[in-house]
């Protein structure tokens, strides 16, 4: 394994660990699951705009955090939502309006997590119930991914280290 691969794997693992730890911290305050979710870890979903290794890191971190809860629907669909959001953010990395970066995460979670909630609660699937849960998930994602993610993006984007890497497309 060469140096570049080692750095990629190490950064991805650190991002996974950070996502996992922030989700557990959110859980301590009752924020990481339920109808209104405000996982602090969702702010990290802007990281693929800076580092491609953030995509597997976020996915693995979310998968591990969801394994703690033990619900198969959240393990599959919740992790998939994070993966879709991370990939979408990576595609948007060169947009001039950086406020757009968290939107793939917000929308992926808003579309998929209400299904998880419906399946977990045993609520009969109806468009009204889905829409109600989608609104609550959207609110939580706007706080965690959009608001906190935008703050994180601004800090990282203004730092010399990340802005040079982003402009050059380098990961090491």
C-alpha cells in the first residue's frame, strides 16, 4: 500500500469515527433518532466537498452508529441516505454557492428516513403520515446538515489547508 492509499484510508477511518462519536453524543441528548432527528454528525456531510475519502468514511460511520440501534431498516436506509448525500455533496464541490453543499444530505434523508420511521413504528403507510414525518426529518436536517454543515464548510473553506486541496483536487 502506498502513502496516498494509507492517507485515504486513515482519513476515511477518522471521519467514520468522528461521525460515530457525534451520533452517540447526539443520542445522549435524545437527538439522534425518532421523528425529529438532529444528529450533530450530519454537519460532517459537507466533508466530501473537500475530501473524497469522506464518502466511505461517512457511510461507515453512519452504518456503525445505526448498528447500535439494531433496526434493520435504519441500518439499510439510513446508511444509504448518508451515502447518497455524501456522493451528491462531492458532485457539488465546485459550485459557487456553497450553501448548496448540504442539500443532497437534507433531501436524501428527508426522502428516505420517513420510510424508516413508518416501518419502525408500525404506522400504516399513507401519504399523510409519510409527509408528516418528512417535514419533521426536514426540520432536523436543516438544523444539523444545513445550518451546522454550512458553518463547518465556511470554517474549512477559509482554512488554507483545505482551500488549496480543494482547488488542486488533491487528497494528500
